């Protein structure tokens, strides 16, 4: 009976598992390696870690924008694959690579040309040694923008055709290269922050070269060759950007909101800052599984709608929300169980550790209740072309709840760092109500991507 049910659907449980597991592992690995990377740089000195932290706030903003543009391309590719139109799927893949590379080269050139004025404008009057280290780190990381963008574009094309294993393996090797490169450059050659940046640049070049080479092979439905011969198809590019730009704005707004909240938390003193920093890391860790499910959902919904099977799109959003809920609950419990050992191993002061534990406890209670419906259906809605609604909703709730409510609770009501998470809980709750309504209204199915 179950076998017959599975045959009626486009994706079997085995296919869903093969799609989601590599994405979740890749997201988890990136997070762990990113933390290890930061810890290694911290050995160089306070100026170096301050510089890396400041510059990464810009880098994350840029990289998330590239990732969103790539996701827009993945949705277009997935819909053509679902439609069975291999020729247009290949052409959309070529345009994704073309437009993201073009944009990333322009952004990289702008950052390199206006490097010093840009850093001074954003960071203001920081200490001279921090600014010098920031300039060095920003130079190398800006050089890497076209390579990370090319990787995002090619990886999104692989995911659109249900191949999540290859991007995971490439990312895994790249992360290990970055860590080993850090060790060699920082401790072996004593290159400091330049060594850390150079290791990042080399690992990103590796990522881009390997994934673009893999995309040329005949073993997958979408094959992209002759990269230098790609010419723009502006009609196709408009489709890609129609989804990618709203998603990019949404991601960028979240990052700007985080920076704005950090400035409020910084007024609370070192104990609260340390507690909030560790809580952020742990909250990011317990949310990775849910994000991975959402990324996979875009491929599934994209292919369903490309095949004009709207009922399947609705079915899989419901099904993957249930999967995400199970993953989220398990992740929250595991991270909560590890919170005390991590604060001890991290050498946190007792007061900071206690504050962190209290905040993680509340996150463990609230997050499984409201997070999934506030984020996972939105991935499916974007895959249907409903990206503007997602962008407007997310920006409004983020600034109203995460920022304004958070600032009010901390600065006026003196809630301390817990005010950040009350604002976050309010954001998740409001988003979950809005996206649940939008999903059940079926208005998102009225959009047409291809």
C-alpha cells in the first residue's frame, strides 16, 4: 500500500532523504568550520579578531545576496526540469552562471577600488591597527567574491536537479583546506590576518574551479560548457532576478537587523555581550537542520510547479514542515543538553554562562513551537514565485519585532539580553501566523515563474 502511495508522488521518501541529508550536513559543517576559523584567528590578537569580525559583517551581507540570487536561478532551473524542458533548463543554468558572475565581479571591483573610504565610512574611527588589519582582510576576501558567487551559482544548479551530494563534498574539502591553510599561514608562516584571508581565498577558488568543472560532465541532466561563450538572455535573467532580488533584499535586511541589534547589546556590558554571542552561536546551530529542509523544499516545489502539479507542491510543503518540526525539536534538545559543557569548555565567566543557559532554555521551549511555520513554508512560496510577499513580510516583522521591540525592551524596560530573544520570539510568532495564512490562501499558486 505504501509503495503505491509513493509511486503517486513525484518524490519518494528515499529521494527526499537523499536530497535533504547532504544539505543539512553541508550547512552544519559550514557553521562548525566557521566557528573553528574564528577561534584560530583569535590566536593572532585582539586587533586581528576585531578586524575579521568587522569585515565579515560586510562579507556575510554580500555572500547572502549572492546566495539569494543563486536560489532564484535554482528555482527557475527546477521548474524547467519539472516541466521536462531540458533545453530551457540548460539555458537558465547558463544565465544563472553568467549574471551572478557578472554581478560579483562588479561588486568585487567596487570593493577593491573604494576599499579604504568604504571601511572608514562603515566602521568610523576604529583603532589604527584594527583598521590596517581590516584593510588587509577585506582586500583578499573581496578578491574571493567572484569565486564564492560562482560556487553558489553552480551548487544551486546541482541542487535544482536533486544532486545535493556533490556540493556537500566540495564544500567539505574546501572547509578542511581553509582550516589547514589557516594553520599553515597563521602558525607556520606567521602571516597573521593576511594568512587567514589568503587561506579563505584559496579555498574559495578551489570550490569554484571544481564545481564548474563538475557542471561540464554529461552525467547530469543540466550540463554547462563553454562558459566564455555565454551571452545574456535578458528575458531569462529577469525571471531569475525576479526571485533572486527580493530574496537578496530579505537576507540583507536580516543581516542589517543583526548588526543594529548588536549595537544595542553592546551597551549592556561585557558579561551580557559574551552571553549573547554564545547564545547566537548555539541558536544558529539548532536552526541549521530546519534551514536545510527549507533549501531542499525549493527544489521539490519548483519541480512540482514546473510539472503543473500544484497539489503536489501543497502536499510537500506540509510534509517537509512536519520533517522540519521533528528535526528542529531534536536539534533544540541536543543543543540545550550541550549548552553547559560548551560554556565550561569555552571558559565563560559563571555569570555569562548562567545568562546564556537561561536564554538557550527559553529558545529550546519557544523555537519548536513557532519557528518552522515562520520560515519553512516561505521557501516553498519563493519557489512558486511569491518572493515579494516573503520579502515584505520578513522585512516588516524583522524591523517591528526583532529591532524596535528589542531596543524598547533593552533600553527602556531594561530586560537585558533576554530582550533580544523576546523580540525574536515575537518575530517568529507573527511570521508563522502570516505565512500559515498565506499558505492556506493558495494565492502563492497564482504566480508564474516560467
